């Protein structure tokens, strides 16, 4: 399989991490778009008190309101042992 064929079908893993512990609380696999963000949002619906740090991927701002969505590249998460 040529590299360009693999690159066409990229899949991303979106994770929700607890900042204090670095523990993954939810995840979704798909493209970097609103549909995958909605899958992740659906898994989090009981605990809506969170902030999403993402890159400027297309679609995230369609799912999460501005007060819950922070766009930045660097994530300072604690390292777990």
C-alpha cells in the first residue's frame, strides 16, 4: 500500500483528559470534524462542566460553545507514573 493511500483515510482519536490526574474519561475515533466532536460530546452529556482544549480543527466550534472551547496547541498536562 502506498503512503498516499493511507494518508487519505486518516483517523483521529479525540480524548477527554482530567487535568489533575491525566486520566482519560472519554474518547472517540473519527475525522477532525463536528461529527466526531458530537460523538465525544454525547459521551460527556452527564458531566457538562468541562472545558475543551483543541487545535483549530474544523467543526469543534460548531459543537461546543465559546465558553467551553479553548483553541491552543500546547497542553500542559501532568505526567502520570
